[in-house]
């Protein structure tokens, strides 16, 4: 109740000022979120995926908190190495939460890889209770209160059992410790449109929905809340054909009025030669996702992602590559997503990072990106009829606007 009142009072106090504000300018600061807006921040730490959502009623959601280790060459941390990726993510969240808000309503881990949940290092510190180490989501969750966390396996983690490595063991310790402090943990359930709903003033925004599309190969059919299993029974598969962790990623579609958005972790695009067709998850889910305005490029734009059926079905005008390694994005992926023969023409492609090695391999297409690397912010205006895309400089914590595109008219079906 206090949270709802705080957001409501904030709305009353600044409504007139908000509409008088500029939409922002290069070299300035991103104008503050106001009630009715939808902000989606793809945070660029140079160590993996993390995205902060501020929904129209002030509901807050974090998708992933990647913190890959230092073993990959030429992957620079941002803003710098003075703090861990988890600490940088937490500080970014705290800077951009609505005034008076200090917590996250939801957090979601798309799958159990270090660049999405955090990798332990020798220098990783213990939390204040000495129960678990701080890395990625465990560090963010210790700095910012999370009310509900979703993943693909809770509570038994029995389907495609995650690797029993120190990362997963530490993550389970974190969950148990935070549950004792009041955090709820739930399994993400495909087909539902209520699990990630607006938490504070949903009645004000009837045109808003987050539809759970896929997890563990269980995918929404597009009808009601019905699902089907994309993967064959595990006991019928040869070990080499079994689904991998990336294939089990969570994916969801967001709609706000006519605006549509999709994100799907590391879902793969095309199967490797000789492997079963169902390894290409993108083609299976493309039609149920349907047309959106913006989507996050799967698996950092690695080789084979963004298949033609997926691009044709989603018809996104804006694509965001959450890149951080020298192999992101792969030249074949960039070629496909910039191909003007697949509508809509004139797609805008943004990347959170672009290593020098990637620039050399990609060549001329690297100059065709819609903006420089940095934090990519999609801002959807009240009602969902139009949106802009901002790039915020990630070399320090000022979050200066380095580039901006739009406004664009939302084109997704209602």
C-alpha cells in the first residue's frame, strides 16, 4: 500500500512537468520515468546480460544479472574494473528506479549460465551473513530487495538438471537465505499472462500484458494458457541430442497497447548440421510470439541465431544485441538482421558492446549500427502508441545520452 501511494503521489506531483519536459537530447540526461511510461534498460557492463524494466504503474522487473569471468580476452568491464558487474548492475538499478522506490518487484533468470546469473571468482566476497558469495544475481539481490524471483527449475530443478557446479550451489544457497528474509521464488510457467503482471495499479493499464512464451522447451500454443512440449522425452534421446541449457531459456512477450517486445535469453536459432530440427527453437515459437516492435537478439547474436522464420514472424523494427564478447554479434547474424528484403525495411540494430575483434570481422556492417555501444533504453510513452530508443554512455555513471532515435509509431497488433 505504501509503495502504491508513493507512486501515486509522485504521479500527481509531476504530471504537468512531465509533459512539458523535452524527450531528451544528446549530451543531456535521460528524462525521468513518469507513470504511464514503460522503460526497458538493457544494461551494458561488458560481462553479460541484465535488463531493468519499469512498467507503466511503477512495477519493477530485472531480467538476468550476468557477471561472466575474466577468462575471455578483450572483454572490457564497464564502467571499469573497480567494482564487480553485480555491483555495477545494482547501482544502475538504484539510479533509475522511480523516485521513492528502492526495491524490485520481480527478478527473472532466463537460464543458468554465468553471463546471465553470475560467475564466482577467487575474489568473490561472502554476503553479510556468510551464507553465500556475491556474484551477479546474488550480489544484486543482496543490494536491492527482490520480492519475487522466477527461474526455470524451482523448486526441484529436476528437468535438464543444471550443472552441479559452484555457481549453481551458491545460487541455491542464495535462494534459501533470501526466502528466509521474505523473498518468494517461483517457477516460470509458460502460457500464463498473470505471473509477471502489473503489481500496483493494473486497472489503470488494461492494454498491458506479459505473456510467458517458453521455458524448458514447454511452449505456449497461442490458445488460452495451453502449452505443448517442443522437446522429445529425455529418456528417448541419445546424449548428444539432448537439449542444452541455452535451449531451456525462458522467453516472454510484452504488449503495451500497440507496442510489442520479446526477449528470450539464449534460445537457439538454427540447429547444427545433422542435429534434430527441434534444436532450432526460434522457428517453433515464432508464430506464437507474432509481430513485435522491438526484440532482444537471442544468444547475443551468436552464430546461427535470428533465423529467417523468426525474423519474418516478429517483423521487429528495432533489434537489440546484448553483446559483450569478441564473437558478438556473428557476421552471419548481423547480415540477416540488416537484410532489407525481410520486412520491415530499415531495421535499426543496436549493440551494447562491440569489441575491436568483432569490428574487424564484421567489417562495413559495424558502421551501420544505429548507435554507439552503451546502455540501450527503450522508452514507450503512455498508452503504447509511440516509443524512442536511447543509448546511454556506459563509461561512467552519469548515463549521458550518447544517441537517440525516434519517436516511432508502434505497429504491433493489439
